[in-house]
C-alpha cells in the first residue's frame, strides 16, 4: 500500500507532487508528505489525515525546489501521525517507502547502537539512516543504495532524495511496484503510471529486485546483482482524463454507472457476439486441463467463487478455490501441468502474487484475470485475461468485479465448448444471454432511487445478514462485504441453507436480511429459508424478479425487482443492487465512500 512519487523537474515541483499523490490516494490516505531541495537543502512538509491537510500546509508554507519526492501513507508500523508520515529524513537523505522492512528492528538496534537518533516509529526510517551512514562514510549515492538494499529484508518500493544532489533521484523495487516516467528534460517516479499520467505516458517499469538512478536525461537501471540492465520503454494509452470524477458525487457512483459500458467492452473481447461463439482464449487449452485452482482476495475472491459454479456446471471442470492469504500457506499439492487462475483488480495484491509464485514453482500454467495490464501479476503470468473496466479509483471494487465475472463466464463457456460438455446451440444460447448483460445492468441501474430509499431505512441497523444459494451465495458475500466496508455496519453473507446452523439465532425485528434470490431452480429452497427468517420477525429485503416475488409466499418488508433473465447471467446483474444498497447506506451514514477508514485500494502488504 502507500503511494510514492518523485519528480526531477525544471520548474517548481511541490504542487505537481501533490497532484500526483491525489492520483495515488487510493493506495493509502492516512497521512501524506513531500520533500524538495531548495537551494540544495532538504525541506519537508507532512500532515496527518487526508491529502487535503497536506495541501493546506503547502498553501500556508509553500515549498520551492525543482526536485522532490512525495508519499501518501497506509500505516503499517507506527500510527498515522505527522511524526510517522513520510518522507523520513536522516542526515542528507529523504526517503519515501511503500512496503514493509521485515528486519527493521535489528537494523534499528544496530543503528541506535551506532549513535543514530530516530524520530518516528516506522520501519522506513532505518533506510534513511542506513543511507546516511554510508554517505557519511564517503560512499557515492549509488554505492550507498546498492549496499543498503542488500541489508533490507521484506517488500519495498523506494524513492530517495539526497541533499546536495540537484540532478539525482534514486529508486528501488522489491515486491512493490514502481514506474519510471520519461519526460522532456524531466524524469519521474510513481507507484503506478496513472500517477504520472499528467506528465508523461513514456513509462519504464522496474522489475523485481531492480534499483535505478535517475537524472534529467533519463534513467540507468541495475538488477538485484547490481548489473546494468535494459528494461522496455512502454508508451501507454491511458488518458489522464479517465480518472476524473465528472459530475458524480463519488468515484464509486461513477464506477457503478459505467458498468454497462465496461462489461460490454469486456464481453466483446472474449465473445464473438455476431457468431454466438466464445473466443478460444489464446494460450489456454481447457480440453487438456483436469482441475483448475483459483486464488484471489476479497471481492475478487467472490468473483472466483461464482466462476467455480460456472466452470463446474457448464464445463464439468473441477475448481479448487481459496482466499490467497490461506492458499499460499496451505501447501496445496498441485500436479505439474495444471492450470491456476489468479483474479485481481490491481494486479499487485501481495497474497495473490505470492500464491501465483507458489503455483509457478509447482509447475502450473498461470493465468491472471487482471484490470491493470502493466501490473506485477499480469507481468508474471503466462496468460493475461484482461478485464476492461478502466481505472477503478473507489476503494470498494464495483465495475472491476462485474468485469471479472464477465471474463469468468465467457471463459467457462469457452471451456465447456472445448471440453464438449455443451454443443454449438447451447454455446450460442449462453453467448446471447451474456450479450444481454449490459442492457440488463442498465435496467438495474434505473433502480438506484428506490434502493437509496431502502438504504435510508436500514442505515441505523447494527447488523445486516445477506443470504443466497448457488451463484447468489457469492453475491450475498459480496453484498455484505460492500456494506460493512462502506457504511461500517456489521454485515455477514451466508449460504441460505446454513442459516439454521447458527446465524438464525441473530434474527429479530431489528435485523434486516437481504435475500438475493432470482427465480431459478434453487428459488424454492431459498424461499423456505426466507420463511424461517420471517417466522422470527426478521425484516426481509428480497432481491428477485416478478416470478420470484409471486412465489415468495410472503410479503417482504422491501423488494428490489429485477427483470427476468437466464440464471447463468444473474450473478452479474444482481451485483448492482447490492452495490447500490451499500453505497446509499454509506452516503446516509456520512462515511467516506471512496476512501473508507483503514482500507487501501491496492493491498501490497501481507
Ligand atoms: C472490496 C475490495 C477488496 C479487493 C481485494 C483484492 O470492495 O475491493 O476486497 O477486492 O483487496 O484486491 P485486488 O482485486 O486488487 O487483488
């Protein structure tokens, strides 16, 4: 987590550093800071809380200087205070860091024994001290960095500014992403290319273990063994405008509204809509695969869970799925030649990446469903399966989730055809059903106003349950996750059949129970569970269609009615009402929808 930026410019950089940090705020937002060189001397501004506090500081005490670094923080070691905010300074050195230095305690003890005085509780400060000690001993900045890196254990991306060095920024990457931007007589550093979009689209990504020396003419990159290496220059298309909020109150609202478009783009990439065929994904031979393993985190994991139902039902392909933070430690026995799929919006999630590396070691073919095509997970995969959701800024994933579902549904159809479990007519039916998704999602978006009203009626609840069966079960899990992360109301998702095995004890008239139940082959079973809730006074919010309502056998407190649709596509469309319910409940509760407390968009720590 944490966002880092650096500019080696020809004009004052403070304002530009803060603008870049705004684009990185999704990575962390509990404190922020910048440092520049003014007449060769280090100057620094830091502020606890959101970036706007730093902006106010910068307005009150402007920093000059044409070279600088900046940071937006998601606290790991040390609370989110000004004292712990980056950049951290020791001697002539200022450092910003994303990641965790695992051996910082022993390094700190040794540095303190050598006379160093620490100002913060962070792990990062040891890096500034190590560099400072090396410089004081007469090392060049490059040698000091190479030496320091060898002493650090853990994951990091670093940007380093050194007093007296007006044409130098240093950078390093191990485990956490870092991009170098090349401009006209200026160079830049950023945790991702979006941060640099206003300055340049000419990007060089540092690879695992790389470190780099930047001056105004360009960049020299060294690998983990300190050998000079060339890394490809990429000219990116991503337009800076893509990350603006437009007329929406929140990025999340904009991203929910974009779903018909981005799902349409994604489906068109994987399906031949005119021919009614799923395109055979290049590099994946589903006919030759016996089992698939899927690992992901959070919302991406729930997408994988829906995928499991699709692959198993349609393609008769067994799927093992786990949250990546468990998968990587389970020591799963994997038969060489198997297929592992990783799902990630950011493509940087530490546990997902570690699971990927575990599977690579075990001789698996690696496929990644990712939204950021330049991400580490994408780059370390054999087959990249892009979601074409565009940049997702709201911390709570919405459009990336429905695009992940669209990719997995299309793959399941392709797998079914390749394995001969469906014929051409069934493939055509499924592809035609998928082609309807953008239109149906638009219809679901039209329910926003009435879902907002329901949000107003439940916002004081202290617990909310979500129930679903089959592919509606992961949507219930997703609905509960969205509600708790955005509105801070405790919410749980359950497989409807599990209700009577414990959670039913929670039900009384104060507990809203959201039942996600399109009228499908499982509806009657879910309707029985609903009766059990009603018999105990639970307040049912039924998300269903006309037929479901007619067969519910009770009058729910609230009903969200979606159009009738083939059951295979329902999970994609039914995701919309649970997104809206969480969004509007949070808006009523006045929480920070785009940046909920304690969270970060890109979880690059374990
Ligand atoms: C919840 C949410 C998170 C992410 C999770 C994985 O709304 O967004 O649960 O889904 O942190 O992130 P990615 O997909 O970037 O690997």
